[in-house]
């Protein structure tokens, strides 16, 4: 059974960068759509970035250049590079794999001076 586990979250200052990683155990990240979402308390879950099964990334129009999704089939990971973090970007970031219709437990990102 494929399990997803995110990592890489933490405390970062505004303007800083983070690289989040989603490890898929028990199965590969190839040939499936991958997504990163952000959940902020009291708000709707936001779609941050998508990578289709044919490896074409589709980063949200509103955040192009700030959030970049990538996939490493050899390592079975899907990463999210976050640059120039703003105070409105904190939350729990989740990865999702369409082939198993599951997401991981998430990793917390905190933006604070």
C-alpha cells in the first residue's frame, strides 16, 4: 500500500525559501498526477501546484515563480520549492497522488520574522 509522507516544513523568515518533499513508499510517483495543497486554519484548502502524469508541471497562475513542483522518479519523491515566502503563506502543506487518491499527513510551514 502506497503511503505519502511530507517533510521539510518549519519556521522561515519572510522572503525566505523552503523545499518540501513528499516521499511515496510502496509505489512510484511516475505516471500519476501529483498535487501540492495548502491548508490554513479557517480557510479553504488551496491548490498550489500540479504535475500531470506526463510530467508537465502546472503551477498555479497566482504563484508562478514562487511555488515550483518537481518529481524524482528514482527517489519516489515529489518536491515543492517555495521562494520569497510571505506572511500569508503559512499553513499545512499536503501532497496528493491521484493514482491512489490519497494525501499525506502534511508538513507545517510557519512564516515569521
